[in-house]
């Protein structure tokens, strides 16, 4: 069974078609990259899956349950979560609190008004494990805004992991990173991909080819290629879109 | 890092205890007990209002509706049914809570100016209805009440005609509200409000039903504003439809912005400054609102985080 199925998806912004007739299926445990030139519709595609934008037409299924036009929090509760291209952490909360609040949403503590939030040890313990996973140990009590850029990126991933989703959408996980930070991130994504299904938008072609088991290429909202990395590398249409295709 | 965290918590509880001590001995310092009792009621109003502005980041410009409906409920129940004071307080909170649920439900999906304008228009609607229903509300002339004694039938009965007793009666509720709000802000629920303010989209992708949290906060805010209204009605022994008007809503906005939205204590300082100043300047000059306006503009231009924010900045810079 496909974990995510997209049928005839279209999204128009006024006269501009950002997504055109996209028809895709993603299998459990695959690591699929979505690539394409700027403005190809990659981020829009993620936003529609996550329910942050509604499609003009088409349907989306998560494990055969239709999620088209569902509110974001419900989609998240089903087991999809994303990381953002533009950092989306909570700057005035500590690292620990950033992770803890993400775990808390799955619990029944949310409408507890009178206990201190730090009271719940079980949450703290789970948060500690996530912090270890994204190599932020030692930084638990730092405010998120005081982290270095690479640390913030890892926290971004950590917040998403803390939700324990089955499908993770990674929007440019290495954007703006220095070379050795990218190496660490590749390792991190690799270890996550052993347990989860990942969909990744990424501009760094080295990252894409070293990680993906499958690559989908979008150009002007359309899928122009879909296959294993070797096929994509040799695809003429892809080369054209990247090298000379953008008028 | 941990030391700093500890210091933060440490100092917060100290501020809490200090403010309790301050208001506990205030009647010994200030002889005009009426004014300081009024300050307490406005402080409760400000703290409740700031749950929305400071914690959720939504500016309600119609909080007079909850304050006023609380006050009116108290007055009407006292006049027509001569109920026990505590029942009046509970009923006032309840009515304010119902209004807050309805208005909140209809406006909580809006942002920024749209939210402010919607809440304002609902409150103004209530104001004009109250103005028209002169037989019930007394219109602009309002209703006068007789302050009932504080009593539990068969157990005790204390008259609140002495200003000092009235002060400590309101002080009790002030402490209660401060304690509740303090817990609330630090609770798991409070944390969710904080992340909604910091990054709403992210909160949604983490599975939080943002509207539900905002609405809950709005209702709680309305409930306690209603409490402030009932107490205010008992203090001034009077309620009129001006208590529902936008000027009242504006008062609490000004108070909170002057004091600072960043913490529980900002609105308290704002209530002190606003009430004292209004009282002082209005004696000196008829056009005293003009001066208050200048002060307000000065704060918005130069002290964006209010008095409390400036104090905090000064302290942290020293460390």
C-alpha cells in the first residue's frame, strides 16, 4: 500500500499554474527527493500535502484515507510532519521546550491548566532522546534563538522527529549550510530514513544523489521525470530543464 | 545557563511575593482606600485582558463587553433578587464567559486588525442595546446598588462598608486571579499559547488545533474580566452602559500597553499608573485626557515594552 497517493493535483495562483496534473505514489520507507528549478512548485507541493494550502483540484490520500482539504493539525495527527525551508523553530523557548512542546501535542496534557509544564518527566525523557538524536546534547537550556545556524537546522529536524510521524517532508534540510554541516546532515537524514518514509525537497544535487532511492523532477508544476537516481542522471528532459530549459 | 534559568524562576517568584506584600501593606501607605481598591479591580481586568494580548498575541478591542456584562449581572441580581454576593460574582463571570464564547467563536479565526474590529463591533452592539433598554439597564443614568454584606447565611456576615474591609475583600480575589494566571501561563496549556504566538503555522504542523486553544484562552480571559466587572460594581456601587463602551475597552488596552504586555505584572503596574494619573490630573485640569493621551503616545513610541519591560531590561543589563 502506498503511504501517500496524489491524484490529478492542480494548484493555480490566479493565472499561474504552480502544480499541473501531478499524479504520484510514494511507498512506505522510501526516501524520495523532489527536485526541480526554482519556481517548479516543490514547496507548494509540500504545503498542499500538509494542508497549509488547498489545491485547486485533485485529491490526496494518506494510507487510503483522503486528506484533501483537511486542516493541518488533523493531517499532522495522522502522522505527517514537515520541516521548513525557512527556519520554523520557537526562538524564545529553550531547546528542551521546543522539543517537549512537539511531544506534548500527542498527549492528553494539552488542556491541563494548573500544573507546571516542566512537571511532566516522561515528556522530558522522550525529549532528551530526540535531543541526542539530533546531536544537541549540552544545549538543552539554551534559547533556540541563541543557537548557531547548523544547530537551529538540527533543532528544526528534531521538532519534527518529536512528533514521531510516519511520513516526514523535508523542505531543503541543508539550505545555507557549510560543507561539514552538510556531511552531518546527510548522516542524520540517513539514520532517520531507516525507520521513516521521507520526502525531500533539496537543491544540493550531491545530497539528493547520495541519499535518495527515488527522484521526482518537477518543472513548472509538472512531473517531467520519475525514477531511480541513475535514470534521472541520464534523462535528457531533466538536463534540459536544469541547463537550458528555463527561459 | 542553568544558573541563569534558576535566576529567572527565582526572581519571578520573588516578584510575585513582592507584589503580594506591596498590595497587602498599600492601605497603610495610601490613605485613599477607594482608589487603591479600584486599582485592584483594574489590575484583575488588565491581567485577564493580557492573557489574549500578551500570551496569544491577539488584541481584543471589546473587552468592555465582559467587564460590563459582569458588572451589570451583579447589579441586576442584587437589585431584583437580592442574591448573595458570591452568587452574583459567579453569575457575573458566567454571563461574561457566555458572551466571550459567542464572540470568540465568531471572531477567533481572524487576525490583527480584523480581530480587533470584530471584537469591538460586538461590544459596541451590546453597548447600544444596553443604551436602548433603559428600563432594564438604566441607560446612561445607570443603576445604583446597595453593597451587600459579605456573608454565608448561618455562618458569618461582615459589612463591607468600611473601605479597608472592602479593599481586602477585593485583594483576596486579586491574589486568587494572580495565582491562577501564574499557573496557567506556566502550564502545558500556557506553553501551547506561547508557541502559537511565536509561530502559528509550526504549531499547526505539530498537531495543535490552534483555534481551539485561542478560543479557550479567550473564554478564560472573558471570565476573569467579568470577575473584575462584578468587583468594580461592588466598589463604585454603580453600573452604567458606559461600562460596556469602547472607552472602557480602550482603558484596559492603554493600561496594559503602558505597564507592558510581556508579563503578568505589566498590567498591574499599568493599572496603578493609569488610575492614579487619571485621578490626579483630572483634579488639575479639565482636559486631562489630553495629557493621558500624550503619555500613552510616548510609551508606544519610546517604551514599546512598557514600564515592566524597561525595568526588566535595566535589571538584566546590570547582571
